[in-house]
């Protein structure tokens, strides 16, 4: 039996390691379900989810040239998204800093606004640091 990437198959767990589980597939071939592909949430101990002899449905992730087969249990369970989930969310108009709807700005407008804001911030920073150091007009002596 030819094993193709993306196909869902029924298999039997034949061995468990600390990094995953080996699953025997129809036709006698064996693939590996990595521990990260066992469940949707974090799996610390794979023995909490699988036991040798369990029948599991797996999805073929990859078949390498040397015969290694990568499998996933969690992707075999995934249902296709419903039409409501696939539809992009409608967003309202973007708001500016004051909560007003923002009009689309040209690149030049955006650049001018950035430069103005940047100069204001630099001036404020300079004022604050000079007052703490004594500024330029202060005589030392």
C-alpha cells in the first residue's frame, strides 16, 4: 500500500519513547508521531495520552527518501474550518489618537507627522536632561 502525504490512516501504537510514539500502519510500515503532534496542548509525558496497543487515527505529514514516515494525531482530528471561521472579520475605520475616524494619509503626510512627533519628543527629552544637568547657561564654579 502506497502511503501519501496528507492521507489519514488507522494505525496501532507499537512503541513509546520519550520523544514520540511508533505507529504501525496498514501494509506493515511504521511511522513516528512526534510528541508535539500527539495533542493540541503541551504534552509532558506521552504515556498520559497513549499506550502500546492503542488504535489511533493519524495523518501522514511527510515521507522521507530513507523510508521514515512522519505522522500526526492532532492534525488527523482537525475539522476543516466552518465558513464563518474562514470569513475575515470586518473591521471598522481606523481611529486616530483622539478616537476620530482616521482618513487615509499619503506617504508624505505620514512622514511629516512622524518628523513633527520625533522633533517634539527630542525637544522634550533635551529640556528634561539639560535641566537635570544644569543646562548650558549655568556657571560652574
